[in-house]
C-alpha cells in the first residue's frame, strides 16, 4: 500500500452476537463511533472467532460470509456484507510479518465471520471500504502484543486495525445468574477499565491471574485476546486510550476502546 493517508487509530471493540442489530442502543453507538474516525483506506480485522496457525490471511477477493453461529432465526443468516477485498493490504501484512520472522499463510476461501461483519455492518454499512481478516495464531498475550507491534506501521497508511472480541465472555455462567449483570462481569470490567487508564500493560497481559474473576470472566481467552493485538499496534500512544462504548449487554461487558 502506498500514498498519503491520515494516520488511523487502533480499536478494540466488543462485537456482540448477531442480535446486536436488534438492540435499541448498541448499533447507534457503533455508527456514532465510526462517524468520528477518519475514513480508512482499508480495515484489518482480528476476530475472536478465527483461530488458526500459522497466522492466516482471509480472502482477498469477496467470498460468502461465515455464519459461525447456530440456532438463531433465519434472517440472521441472510445478512450480507460485500466489502471489497484488500489484496494490497494483504501484501503489506505479509511483508511486515514475514520480514519480522512471523510465518503467514493464505486461506483464500475464508470469508468474514460474525466477529468481523456484525460490527462492520453497523459502522460502515455501505461496505465500500476494503476489509481483510487475519486469524489469531495463538492466544498467548505477549505473542499477540508482538504481532500488533509488527502491524503498527499500517496505521500510517490509513489502515484501521480492529481487534474484535468481548470485554467479558462466559456464556455458560450467564445461564446461572438469573438475569442482570453478574458480579464477575462487573468486577472484571471495572478492573480492566482501571488497568487501561493506568496503561498497566503488564497487568493486562497477566489478566487471568491479576484480575478479579479473571478466569470466570474469560474461561477461554479468545474474546480478550484481540485486545493485545490492538495494544501492540498502539504502543507509545496508550495514554490516548479511551472507552468509547461501555455498559453491558445480556450481562456481558461491551466495553470498547480507542487508541490514537
């Protein structure tokens, strides 16, 4: 990729399930957020819903979406998001990662999953910005932080780097809460917010041990993992971090943050 472009921030967002589109508040929050951002030349998505090693690049030409959910009403499987492919961005990612010793593979038939397209439908509904999704090659926070550091130069080319997960995520435990916001979700959200404000990356990296209810808020860590790619891509600008969206959705913290 080349040319003069405005430096983009890096985001971590809580993406919700397909019914996010029916929420009375959340879609408008996402749309308002994107309206404040410079227009990206392309979008690089790292979703909790694609784990594959070595790090994989999704389709660079449009292919069908991945409806990676079950048991929902039929209309959620009819959603389309025909964003252009991003072959130039894919080539930049290959160069940055391979040049730093990180192996990369191409998976040309892998479309955007709901961790990518559900928020993009709300943020960029015209689907006119090229989008590339990459996989999480590991859930190890420090390794993901390093991947984010390697990808950081893309921001100077106008690329919006988005880590898409959920600030708390334990669906099994929600079944036993009886509604409302469970204590473990509220406690983890408060701790994570304070750690981000303090720029305490070391605590965040060790969240499973340092956070109250860390292992209950994330019994499996794939939904918190994209945050570390975002933090790596934001190194040196963590003091600019701010929560853009907060609150809870079905008991889960939907906190979403912006750096830069």
